[in-house]
C-alpha cells in the first residue's frame, strides 16, 4: 500500500488526451500507478489503464511513466 502522494496519477482529460499528472490537480478521470517498474509492467500486461479509461493507451504514456520512475529512482539515493 502506498500513500496517494507516492503514486503517479495518469489522467484521461476531458479532451480525450492521456497525460501524467504529478500535482494531482489536472481535470479528468484519474488512475494511480505505483512508482515501481514491476507494477507498471503488470499494469501494462493486464491492460489496467485501458480498462480504467475505456480507451487505448499510447505507448508514449507508458514510456513517460517508465522515464519518471527511472528519474525518481535516481533521485531517491
């Protein structure tokens, strides 16, 4: 279990875009992903974000999540 501020929020905006929301204030439907690469791998394989938003998730969103997780891991030392 993670606290909400430790999770990464993915937002399906009113305009149909899928973006990352690091402040937790962007408008739209949100889904949270734990900042662990293994969690992201499981979510991608199980299509959890696709089910949460009822739409396809572009590869760029997954790539951005992976980059953010790598950035956080580098700063966490």
